[in-house]
C-alpha cells in the first residue's frame, strides 16, 4: 500500500513507519521536525520505499503519487511542548487535519486520525469509555491540544458524512518507549532521564494523580489492526493498568538503581487527576489487548535512554 503519514519522524510515527516498511508498504513521511528527529528515521532514509517530505502540514501539500491511506499523526503531543506552542498545536490539529482530509479526498484514500485521551479532559467518569463526551476547559492552558483534537475529530466526521471518506479515529492513551526525545517532557521519559543523570525526579503535585501507560509495541499492534477492520467510530487504545505518578517514580528509581531523590513541584493547571482507558471495544473489535507490563516496557525504555544519553555525551566530548 502507499501510505502518507504526517509526524512520521516522531515517537509513535517512526515505529509505524518501521512496521509499514517491514510489511512492504511505500511510505511518504511528512514532518517538520518540530519535535521529531532525523535519528528516528535514519535507518529508512536509504530505502526505495521511503520518501521524506519536510513540510509543515498546517499548510497545504500537493502529492503526485497515488495514496491508499493518509495517517495524520503530526501534532505537538507533550504538555510541555503544546503549552509552549499553543497556536502551532491548534493549527496542526485543525488546519493540518483539514489539509490531510483534502489529500485523502483527492486521492480517494482512507483517513486515519491520531486522537487522544485528552479529548476526555479531566474526566468525571472512570475508566473512560468512548461514549463519554469529556470535561474540557475550552480556554485553559491545555485547550490548544484538547480542542485541536476535538475539532480534528469533528472535521473527520464532517468529511465522512459529506464526502463519504472512509475514516478511523483512535484515542491514544499515554504511550511510552524508545524513540522518545530526551527533552520530550512527558512523565516516563522525564523520570528515566532524570534517574539516569542522577538528577531529582520532578513529581508535579502530590503524585497521587494516575495514568495508564502503554508500551509503544502494544499500541502499534493495535493501530495496525484498526487499519484491517471496518470500524469507523472512535476507539480507545491504551493499557488499562493504572498507576499513580508517585508509583511510577519509585519503579523508575528501582529499575535504574538510581540514587536520585524525589522533588515535588506545583501541579500544572488543569492536569487530569486520573486517566484509564476502557478498552472493551478494542478487545472485541480488534481482538487486541496490551501484552507488555509496565516493568518490562520500562526496562526496554531505560536501555534506549541509557544508550541515547551515552551517545549524546560522546558527541559533546568530540564536539
Ligand atoms: P511526537 O512529538 O514524538 O511526534 C509528533 C511528530 O509530529 C513529530 O515528529 C513532529 O516533528 C511532527 N509535527 C508536529 N507538528 C507538525 C506539523 N505542523 N507539520 C509536520 N509535522 C509536525 O509525539 P508522539 O507521542 O509520537 O505523538 C504522535 C501522535 O499521537 C500525535 O498526534 C499525538 O497527539 C498522538 N498521541 C500520542 C500519545 C502518546 O502518549 N504518545 C497520546 C495521545 C495521542
Ligand atoms: N508529571 C510529573 N513530572 C514530570 C512530568 C509529568 O509529575 O516530570 C505528571 C503530570 O503532571 C501528569 C502526569 O505526570 O499528571 C503525566 O504527564 P505527561 O506530561 O506525561 O502527560 P499527560 O498525561 O498529562 O498528558
């Protein structure tokens, strides 16, 4: 298949590119590298089946090739990044989604939108089911992300209703693993990098807020399955095992054998108090469920960051 993926040089996007190339697909990867990295895709750059287009998808893109699928994964995704770049975030989720839907329509391609658990906001029901409409502060600091994805979902269904575009929407819950950036800022990468550097682990608030962490290989397996089934409504994908942020910090300290201490910082505005996906639908429709426990996924991620930090140190000594 010919697949156009935006955000293909990012964390999740690069794992998807790898999976598509392994099964023989042709990839057009569109990325502006605002948070992505050439390192994540360097092993694909010599492949005849991989084409990189450096482009901001908030502006229109015209493609000559025929395309079977358009996957829109480009977005600032870490709270640290989207709070720094709220306008770019809204543009990626709204204008970017519109541009990608335009490509899908012109090419008669199927469309796949990377939505998020953040569309549920600070949820009032727990765990979150797909039917829940959410609790989002439309003018808060996180609204640039939440509303860009909510608006993105609305655009996807508008194109589905008006132009009969075949669509998939997945609401991704906290996912972690190799190919995250050292400075990503999300909790798993922050804690691991801090522990490996011997710096204090920064817990925001009291650390009793919860998240449910999915290892990237499990997520990618679910994303590939969604492309194989004919299901057009939004689907939650994530790992339903729920942890307090303080539990995650202790586990990272144990697995890295780090002597780092824990430092408590103020809780950011509108930080959701709990989050856990209800994956009943994904289990039934995709015959899918996460296989990798947090400890196992963290070990693999710690090894990745250990190597990355060593390479960084070697680079800066040479430089
Ligand atoms: P990431 O930051 O690693 O990847 C995003 C990629 O998009 C980067 O390569 C970045 O350079 C690119 N990008 C951003 N804006 C762009 C633009 N305007 N034009 C072209 N490229 C642009 O983040 P990720 O975790 O891999 O997230 C990928 C997608 O999955 C995002 O849409 C995100 O909202 C969604 N998601 C991720 C998670 C998660 O836990 N990782 C959870 C929910 C949703
Ligand atoms: N968090 C933390 N320390 C950090 C980074 C994040 O305590 O160094 C907390 C954050 O306040 C949130 C949770 O960890 O409650 C998950 O944050 P993340 O940035 O990974 O993404 P979110 O799930 O909030 O989108």
